């Protein structure tokens, strides 16, 4: 009996040991299998690289000069004060021209829209500009502006709602669907959205006009951020002033460059010298805004043809969201470039200039000029009698050879610029192609003792980028 029990115990122990050994072998085999590289099978996804056909090129003009309060008992009524003379051109043919409905103006004279379809899957080049001269008892002066592409965001750094100012915000929608616009106003209290700037409807193929005073009452240095949804719009600002009931100028300006750490304002022309001994006699003023954070900005003014600042650079301490104007007193008559720089904080900038200190005079707001990295087209509208018209070019960090060629044929103009140098060439009205061997900024100017205006040259519409389509 004892022998049987002993044999059973031995057999049971053997089974346990054998089972444990088998389990260890199986675990080791599984571990090795998991660690070992398994055979793989890879197949690339089917895809197609396709370059989309670019959309049509569109340029929207500001339209005629407008006046308010001309009708007794209807101070808010807007009427046409002076028609606009339009010049436009394209290297690829004749653009189509159509008018927008002037929804806010009490007559049928609306702005013009220029359109061109793509050619051989490339965006067409197109440029337009308009000019107007007002000679009425309540509005006098010369205004010129470029026709611009519609955008979903625009910045207007111009105008005021102080005594004597009568400024208008002009919104145009060349599209087939209505646009909803939000207008944010940067003023002495920072960013606000006034009731009149909230959910503004701009109908399809129409233009509306808003009073700046209704958006930014009591602001001396407003900057407007115009944001559109549903459809892009163009934004212009018409500014006019009176001093002791005498009109002293009018201007129309478009959008300035979006916030950036460096802004270059080209083609500022002062036909008359400022007198620093007379308060408020500055003929150049610069407006700067840091919309997103406080900043310290350096404003440098350089005369055309000079490498040294015309006056000592100004250091500005900018509060977040609060615009600041700085007068540049003591500048002699001439052409200037204003450079605004910060260390890492994006800013908005524009400049104001006046043709004279007293008597019959005019003023202009000059927006910052974007960098031109590819050939672009520009249009020059007809200047008033006695006014000089020029294209100003400012080189970037590299020397540049610049060629201006008339679109409709004629003699080309050339400029040789060293790094950061500014130059100018006189040009007649018409359309011009500008090409440079390195990136440059450019602007068009008009100047006489009684008329001054200007606007930056915009880059051409780029080709659509290629995309990869995966089913």
C-alpha cells in the first residue's frame, strides 16, 4: 500500500514538472514570436496631384466722391459730389467692367468693378485706379485710389471724427451672395464693436456707405478692422475736412497692410515745408497701432535719395489696442519713406500728408505698401493740371534693378536701387508692369501745391497652389 502511494506521488510530481516545463516553453515561444518582425504588406494610397483652376481676378473701385448733409432737413443723406475718372489695364486683354448698385447713395452712380477670367489656367493680371476732383463749396480737393481685390479682412488706418471731419466708410461686395461684416474700432478705449458696426449686411453686387462718426464718435485716431463672412468685400475710407467752414481737402484710401513687425510707407510727398514754430503745422503725420499686445515701435523717416534719417527716429510706446499719431515737424518739401519697426509685435501703420499749410490745400492718407516679390501690374489715374505723378520704389534688404513697362507699349523706365534705398520715376496715366530683381515696396503719388494723393501698389493675384487629392 505504501509502495503504491509512493509511486502515485512520484507520477503526480513528474506530471507537474513536465506541465510547468511545457508552459515555460510555450511562454518563451510566444514572447519570441511577438518580438520577432512579422512580414509586412504596404500599398501606397492612390492620389492625384492637381493644380486648381484659379478664380477670376476682380478689382473693385471706390466710386465717386460723396457728400453728406446737402439737403435741408436730411443731414444723413448721401449724394454724389464728383464723378471718378477710371484708368485700368491688363496684359492679357480687355477686362470686363460693370457697376455696383449704390445702396446708400441717392442716385444711380455707383462704383465700377473690373473682372477677368483665368487664361490657360493662370490668373489674369489686372490693375485699376480712379481719380476725382471736387470743387464745391462744401467739398474741395483731389483724391486718387487703387481698385482693390475683395478681402475677408481689411484694416483702415485713416480719418477722424473730430470737429471739422466728415468721413465715410465705403463697403463694396462684388460677389453673388450677401456679406455680413463686423467692424471693430480701435480707439482711446481700445477695441470696441459699436452697434453700427455689428452684423452689417452688404448685399450682393452692391455698395453701402456708413458714417465714421456713427462708428467712432469723438475719436481722433481711429483704426478700423473690417471682417466679412459669406463673401469678401473691399473697404475704402473717404475723408474730408473743413476749417472754420472752409473745405481744406478730401481723400479716398484703401486698406493698409495687415499687422506685421515692419511696415513700409512709400511715396509720401510734401509739396510745402512744415514750420515747426507754428503749432499743428506738420505736413506729415504717422498713425501706428499695436492691436494684439503693447509694443515699442521705432519710426524712421528717410528722404528719397538719402541713406540717413531726415529727422531723428522716434520711439513710440504703444498700449495694446490704442492707436497713436505722431507729427513729424520740421520736414522740408520733398519725397519720403516712413519705416515702422518693432521687436516681435505686429503693428498697423499709415501716414497723412498735406500739400500746404494755408490757403487752398489738400491732404492724403497713404497706406503701408506690401512687399512685391513677383512682377505686378499697377494703374495710374489722370492727375489734375499742374500735379506731378510718379511711381516710388523702396528696395528691401537687397539691391534691386527695377523696370516699369507700359502695358500698351512705349518706353520703359528703370531704377537701380541699393539695399533699403528709395527712388522714383515720373509716369503718365495708364497701366504699367513693375518687375524687380529683388523684393521691393512701391506706391503711386500725385503732388502739387493744391493737390496731393497716393496709394500703394498691390501684388498680383498668385496662382493657386497644387493640392494632393486622395480618394
